[in-house]
């Protein structure tokens, strides 16, 4: 009963805080001319959005922070790790947004600089997750007793696992370095995928709510020793407390959606998309649901793959034929459908429907497992 009340209060606290602050933030940001610059190469219909206030993600992150501080178990190291990823990525996003606002351009930080900073913070978070897993505590204790010359080989030989829905644990012996590589790929990849998806009114924030809610349910199951006996999911002590963080994300996200629906009164900005994407990625790593994240966040995956394929095919055909060719009319994927004749609202709603279906498929594995 206590857990249900904490979950409810975490959700309602972030929802109300975000709902109360956002109207004032929209007015203030408009007066300060902190607005979005629409890229010139984008769809022509988007130019009307020039001047819409941005950096609304700051309010979302503030609401999450207050809710987590009030209702989460602050003795749980997983909470602090997810917060570290969320707000360090949010800081990088804020700098990116600041450059865009200051120089009135759609380009912010250089992509390489942004990527390296995100990678740096994700490496730190991945190492912290590795050390925090009770599953590996025995191994880490034994590592302290061996010679330095043997340390490298021992770290490589630690047996790790990746949970695959309907199959169970898939073991791989890449040690700490393999774990860090995989974790960084998931965290940074999810962050950038959410950032790419955030191109239409309400398109990114609703999938964020759905994915956060789904991962929260997985966190609850893998963190409960009694429920884990009825499934093949791995047991992760302490993961259950992440449900509070997910509830706070869902609450503030739902509130932000109210103001971000078409026509949007405010945009999330990179400060919000990078931070929330990083949070989803880190929660997936902690709960060992990296593969499930690909299913639940299929919209984010499709958007990212569309960009990768477009760039690769354009460079390949330009090198081979002298003229670059495209697979899609424009990327990310949502722009392709816009140019194909779908209205912005049609693209957003249809992507939402697909996202809900994918979440249901992913959650169905709980029953099968």
C-alpha cells in the first residue's frame, strides 16, 4: 500500500509542479526571446513555428527532481546514477540550446563535441552501475585480492548477461569492458534517438511517457524477489525503487504534453530530449531490459535508423555514381511522411498508436516469461 501511495504522489507531484510552472515559463521565455530557430532545410510548413519558446525541458527536469527528492528512496544508488545521467545529459543539452538561442541558428554544439561529452558521462554511469550490481559484488571483492598484473585479465573474464525476451539470460564473457561498451551504446544511443524524434509537436514526449511507464513496470518486477520467481527475468536488488523515478517522468511528461500538443506553446529543447533519453537508457541498463527497450522504443529506433540509412546510402551512391541518392524524401522518418502528404497531426497520432502497440507487445513478454 505504501509503495502505491509513493507511486501516486510521485506522479501527481511532478504533474502538478510542471502544470503550475509551465504557463509562467512560457510567458517568461517569450519575453526573453528564448525561442526555437527552425532549420531552413526542413519542411516549409515548420517555418511558422519560428519564435516558439524552447528549453521547456528545464521545467520537466525540475519537476522530476523535486518529486524524486520527496518520494524516492535516496539511499538507493540506482536513483543517484539515473539522476546523474539525466542531469549531466540535460546540462549538455542546455549548452546546445543556449548556443542555438544566442546565435539564432538551428545548429548548437558541434556534433562531435556533444557526442564525446555524452560518452564521457555515460562511461562514468556505466562503471557505477557495474560496481553497484549485487550480482557482481563477489567478483569485485575477489578482484581486490589478486595481483595488479592479473587484474586486466580478471576484469575481462567476468561473466555478464543480457536478458532477451522469451529466451532468458544470454551470457557473454566480455567483462567490465564489454558491459561498459554495451551500456554506453544504449544510454547515448537512446538519448540521441529521442533527440532526433523530437521534431514534431508532441511526437517525442508521448513515447517517452509510454517507455518510462513500461520500464517502470519492468523495474518493479525485476526488483521484487517474490514476483521474479514467476518469470525468467533477472533479479536486480534495488531496481524496484526506479519505479518512482519513472512515475515522476510520466507525470511531468504528461503535463508537458498538454502544452506541447499541436500547435505547441513550448518546445522541450535538447535540454529535455537528451536528458530524458539518457534517463530511459540508464533505467533499461540497470533493469537489464536493453533488448526490450528496442521494442518499446521502436519509434525512436526507426527514426534513428532512417537517418543512418539515408546518410550511408547518399554517401555510397555519390561515391559510386557521382550523384547522391536518397532512400527517404527527408529524415528523420517523420519528415518523410510529412512530405508524402500526411499532416503533422496524422504523423504524430499514428506514431503514438504504433508506440502503444509496441509497448503492449513488450509487456506481454512478462506474461509469457
